[in-house]
């Protein structure tokens, strides 16, 4: 859902928080908005923080920003936090009984609840700051860290003899280092990708949502865009290397984990080429952002299994 919000430009679909256009259930038409319910003064403060003129904010200009599609995309994104919060609390409550016998489980479940709350707060800050550059990247990183926490809980929650583990015939330390290098590369590439997306948002605003052809040169000549595009080839080489060393040294050869990881890296390369050479297609954007999250989960899961030593 976060990827859909980014791809559709719906980040400010709800200009206030925790309400949306002054309501707990957002409107579908501008006529349903009561201007008295909107924090106009906060909107002026936000405009001032962003370097604009707060006097530009009036009741009319605020209402002119209403877009029902963007509003409901952002609202549904917020609704998705409800089951996450509920299951996070349940996991922590259940883990309480293991606080002495298996403290890592309890600590992991506690961290999950903490990260859910922290990212909810970050979501509020993003809205109040008017999509301030940098905040969205932190929001994305916290979400991916949260996913890794719950992957760990699922893995560590199993009995020791039932946990997925990977064993190597020789040079196990070398293979693990290659895996960690690829994992690090993927995270760095994701951060740079988020920064490129933020630059795209800023340029769209600067050029008043003019066609991409009018400002694409500025984006494509920025160092962040060039490094992000070029670094993907380093990830591809590292992924192929990772696959080969697992094939040579993993007991039983490559399994589904390594095949899935290599397939996702190749898919990301294809999606990236489409975005840079064909156009910024929304469906491709959602797949590109979403697949990067699944790739991080796959690498983290592989790392847990590779570094685990069966007793």
C-alpha cells in the first residue's frame, strides 16, 4: 500500500492526521468537507516551514487540493496499520511467557510493537511536514526493519530442530560474507531508490506537474540517479556470484532460496530498465518498490539460516 501511495502521488491525500480532511471517515466529494474542522493554521505553519508564503493558504486553496482518489488511497494505507498494530500487540502478549526462557523472542516482539508505534509517528510527521525530503526514506527503512523483526520471530519461534538452516561443505565463512555483501548492497540500493523517488516528487512540484520530458534531464544528470542506476549492475554481479558460490559449497547445491533471490534481482533489473527507458509507469513502480521489500526479507531469511548452527 505504501508503494501504491508513492506511485500515485497520494502522500498528501489526507492533509491532516489522525483525521482525514477533518473526518474519521474521509469525504468522497468536496461538498462534504466542513472547513471549520480543518486545522488551517497548521497548514500555514507547514507552508512556512517549507519556505513558502503562509498567506497563500486560504479556505479556497485548501479545498482546491482535495482529490477523492488520492484521499482514499492514503486513507486505506492508514487503515492497513490497524491489523499490524493488533497482531503486533498479540505477539508481544504471547511472548511475555517466554521472557525468561527465551528472552530474544520477547525482546523481538517488544521491538515489533515499538517499531509499529515509531513508524505511525513518522507517518504523522510526514503529513505535518508536507512530505519533507528524507522523512519518507526513514519511513520506508523502518517498515523494512519491522518486516525483518517478524521474519526473525517466525524463524526463532520454531523449535531448534525445526528451524531452517543452511550448511556448507567448505568455505562456509566465504559464502556467508558474499551473502552479507549482497544484503548490504540491496539495502543501499533501496535507500538510493527512495531518494530518487523523493527527487522526482520535488521536481514535479517545482515544474508544477508538467510532463516528465520537461524536467527529466535534471533528474537523470543528478549524481544520485546515476549512482542508483549504475549500482544495480554491481548488485546483479554480486547476486550471480552469490548463486555460484552457493552452488559450489552449499550441501545439496542451490535450493529455492538462492533461486528466488537471483530471480528477484533479475526482475528488479528489468523493472528498472523499463522505468528508465520506457517511462515511470505506476504499475511498474509498485512492483519495483514492493519487490525490493520481498528481496530484503528473502536475504534476511537466508542469513538467519546460514548463520544458524544446529545444536
